[in-house]
C-alpha cells in the first residue's frame, strides 16, 4: 500500500491538475473569463472567484501550519474568506491558487510519513492525517460547486466533462 503522503499527493493532484473520476480544478477553470468568475446567480450564492479566494485562503493557511510558519490573522468569519480584494485580478487569483497547490504537492513529496501522524498544533490532538483528509474533501467539494456554477451560466462545455 502507498504511504499516506503519496495518497494525499495523489488526492491533491486529482483535485487540482488531473481529470480522473471528476474534472480537476484546472479543467473546471479552463477559459473562465473575469466576468464569468465574478458572476452570481443571486447574492445568497458565491461566485467562482469568491470560491477560488476561499480555496487560496484555506490551502495557504494549512500549508503554512504544515511548514510551521507564522500565520497571519484569521478572518472574523468564514464568509470573509470568500471576499474579492479591491484591485485583485482574476488571473492573479487563479495563479495564486495553482501556486499554493503545487507547493503543497512539493511539500508532501519531501515530508516524512511520521509528520502526518503528528498533531497540527501542540494545543490539540488532531493529527495532520485527519486535517489533510478534510482538506482534500473540502477542495473536491468546491471543484464541484465551480462546475455547477459554470453549468448555470451556460459556460460549461461537455468536452470538459470526464466520461
């Protein structure tokens, strides 16, 4: 059986870069324009851009924790992680997410399996293996939301679907 780190690496690759059982985020964001990224069916729902910002926030935060780096302040609510910053470009936001995901994959490649059994922080008993299970499920869930939004917009091409 593969090591835990290889399993997580494969899960991150499947979520972000490799079409497998479902379309990857890279495929889900293919040819998405800034206008499409900002589109909302109504104010109660998030846009693709907001979801990508949310993914950038949480994947960056967990990566910094994993690397034992200092975290910046946490937003007051989960809703704040979806916000689009003034002056931020769609292409920069998208690139930022792919960079953090590539960094996650590189970090996992050089990580000893024992680190995945260690606790995220000394003040809790949650091991990294548990956190990474949730990170990969969280990412996959949002990929599905993005594809659904594109279908609502009429911007999803059947050629992008996994058969």
